[in-house]
C-alpha cells in the first residue's frame, strides 16, 4: 500500500495506521516522521468540504478533463462514474491514497474504466488494466490516478 500525504509517499501500512488511524480526516500542521528520515508538516486543507451543495453546482461527468463518451470508447468500458465524498471513495476501496489537502467531506467523482488492451505505463506493459481516476466535482481537477493490472 502506498498512501500519499500531501504528496509524501508512505509505504508501510502500520505507519499509515499509526499516523492517521487508517482513514482520511482533518489533520493540519502536524509533524510526522517516516523511517526516522524526514519530518513533514501537513498543510492546511486546500479543497474544503462541500457535500452540502446541490448536485447542480458540480461539474457534469462529461465536463471532466479527458472524459470520453461511452460511444467513443474502444476496447474499454466504464465500470463506474459515481459522485461521492472523498472519505466514501476511500472507505469503499476506490483509492488507498490519502491526500490531506482534500477534506473527507469534499465531493469527488470516481471514474473507473476497464481497458481490454495493454497499457504502456512508464515503459511497462499492463494487460487489461482497471483504471481509476478521482476528480474534484466542483473544479474538475484530477486528484488521483490509479491502475490495477489484471490478475
């Protein structure tokens, strides 16, 4: 498991649990030590909670950067295009990344695509990957990109 804390990667499950208790939550200006190597101050939350807003105030899935309509997909299909809170995306297993600058109550889109082709990612061939993108629902900013290879 790799968790991202304001882009500081932690690779130990135990370390993540020790620091955050295993789920995203508000924690600011705290110091953490990873492998007795680096001290990192967590920044203030940049993307504040917005789950109280009406759905109409968020971007539509079709407006997200790089979104391809179903009809135009070749050798791929969407598994989900879901609006949810950032905390729910973590709790439901769509991501194992915890980014502290995102409030747990921030609305995001989880866009998951199954490709039936090989993906070339950083020089590695990945067969039939499941690709998960997480976008901020209000701004359309991509917050996370995760791929999983076929097993």
